[in-house]
């Protein structure tokens, strides 16, 4: 069963990461074992410290949810060695009724070639004009003939080859001779058997007969094989002992990989005339066969969105995925679904608060460490309950999680917001909690750094503005803002690149030198974005 990915927004903050982890844990605890928390970006230092403190590892990162070859119900027929006989290969093809080709692999599992039904048919037709058998391993002959080799181990041949001749039981010239490079097929014909042994033909195949004791004593280098088949069938089977590596296609083979996007594969299939394409994994090993039929009904990746419902903030390829649920505390945005889904959107300060409530509603107590990171996520997203987005439910849930985890919310809050931000570049700080928006024809971005020493952060003002200007020009944004939210001052030092008049009108303040202090402004979602939205209509 493919996993159901649970993830928050790009450039995830602590609430985004923890809400994904908590919801996946909730569903898995209820028996839905396929839920997996993942991240769309690297966790912030704050998030990593919190996870480490409570013994968790960061979720693995995914880059997109585009439909890939691995999401298709492709065929997985046996992958044959290049040394397998044509006979066995044909049996394998016959067992795969809807498949026109099978893959042939090297010893390490990488692709050697492709064997199609028409390759076997062409080989069989070519035999009409030729009776010479190129060297084949003796084991191959024994296998197809279900034969037994009569030979001393010291004279055991590795391979046999030669002109294939059927010695008929009558009308044979007493003076006939065989080339040493011959494979002679005969039945219960003692005189013919003796002549072959004395002339040291390459191989003698006895059909439905035994080698008498007097004939066994004849000194000979001939490989003698006894088979239960008649001469007619033996001749056909001999040529089926050839390794498939000799007749399979080796050139101009179009391959696909498990991670290839479905759109790219469709384009390849439309351009090519092939009917089957080998599928390779990350190590170039063959894992299956793709045909055009497999492209008709692809399985879409299944996802659950937490802490966001805006396409620009979500994972690339979301339109190709199947969204199962959305759990969020932000404004309703532009994500659309093809089917009705479960949506839970509540006006609280943290998505983790909603999920903590779901634990309570379902009568499930989160274990101590999980409760610890859930309490930390609520504190982080509500800025120690000072954000205007904070509600009494956030406080109640954080206190309940703290009791389960047996920790102090005050101590946890000081640990979160007194983190050392030195040693990081301006770009690291700006992009750690960064979101892009499109409102009323305006494209803009807002980064946020929550700290306890905004005056110290402002010493790097020129670095921040330079990085913000780079982003504005590169992305062609109308505005880029950075919120330096100070928990102790209970306000935000707002840096911006853009129109002074927009800042002045949106926040009813007088900006100076690309900066303005906004008292009591702690929330990007509930205070900064709505102010700009109201200005732009």
C-alpha cells in the first residue's frame, strides 16, 4: 500500500511540521497504518531543537507529488538472464498473455536487452534456412532435452556446436562419414552410434534409446546425451537451447525510470512505436515493464494538507494528487478538489490545537513526547499566547499537552524564543518562515522572525534589505516584507521593499528608511495580510 502523505506548507514552521506528525500519529494509532508525515522544506532550527529535545527525527522531505511511473500498476513479469534458453523464455512469454516483451538482465540486474515474441518467431523462421547450431552451453542442451549426459567427468564439455544431422534408421550408405563438428541425432541404431563414436562427432543425441555396454567401451571424445523425446522434437528443442542474449534486442531501447513523471512518459510513448518499455529503479535495475495500457488509469498520490490550503504554499504537482483531507486555521484559499473531502478549518492560533482536540474527541491520549512537541508548536505559533490569533482553546490545549508531557509552558517558551540566531545569513533568517501571496493582482512575500531581541536583529538591517531586494527583482514581486516579531516588546519591526505609501496606508503608520514599528502586531496571517488585502480590495 502506497503511503498517504501528511504535510504542511512550504518553508515549514514548527506548527506545520508538528501538526503533520501529530495527525499521522493519530490516524496510525487508530489503525490506518499508511499515513506518513513528510515535509516540503527543511525544518527551522527552532523546529529541529524542539524535535531533538523530545526524541523525534525530522520528517523526510519530499519535493513534489507529481504522478510518476512508480504510481502505475505496471507489469512485473520475470526478468530473465541473458543465459536463459529460448525455450524457457518462450514459456515465460506464453505465461504473460497480455505482454509482448520481457526484459533480459545482466547478472547485476541491470538491463541487457528486450525479448519480444517477434524475436522468437524471427529466430525460428531463420532456422528453416540453417541447420548449424552455434556453441551453446551443454547445460542448456540437457535442460531443453530433459536429457542425461553419458560421459566421464574429465571429458565433460562446456559447450557444443555444429551441423545438426538426423541419422535415419534406413537407407544409409555404409561409407558415410560425419564431420567432427556435428551434432548427430539417432535412435536405436547400434551401427550408426558406433560410427559416430569412432569418428568423434561433437555430440551424439540418443532419442528414446540406451547406450549399450559394448558401445560405452569405445574410446571417444563425443558428448553423448540420452533424451526421452523422438528425433523430430529433439531437433526443434536443440535450437531452443540457444541463450536469449543472442536473439534479444540490444539497440535503441527506450527505458523509463520509477521517478519519471507521467507527462514525460506519455510524450515518450507517443513519439515511439514500441509496445513495451523496461522500467528501471534508481540503481538502473529492471523492476517491471510499461505498456500504453498502463497509462490509462494511473494511481494518484494521496495527500492530507495541514496548516495551509493555498496552492502557492503547497507542494508542486498538487493538482495531480488526490487530496483526502484539509486541516487548517488559515483563510480559505484557492485549492480545489474533484471529489468531496473532509475539511476542518477553525479560527484558532495553531493547527496543532485542532489536532490536539481531535485526540481528545477520539478518546486517545498522545504519549508524553508527542504531547511535548504539540505544546511547543502551539506556543511557537501563538508567540507564547501573545499573538492576536491566540484563543482560549490554544491556551487550554497547550496546558493539557504540558501536563501530559510534565513540563512548564513558561520554561518551554523561554527555550523556544531565546534561541541564538547568530551565525545565520540574512537569507537563512528571511526564508526560514517565508510565504508568498497573490491578492488582488499583487504578488508579494512575507518572512517572519520571532525573537526576544529585535534591536540586535536590526543591526543587520542592510543585509536583510539587500536580500529582500534580490527576491523582489528575481520574482518580480510588488513588495517583500520581513517581520521581526519581538515577544518581549509585543510588537513587530517591519522591514519592507516596496512603496512607502502602501505601508503608510495599510498600517496607519509613518515608515522611515524602509522600516516601521507596529505595536501589538504579532501575526502575519491575522494582522499583516488582512491589512494589505483591505488596502488592495
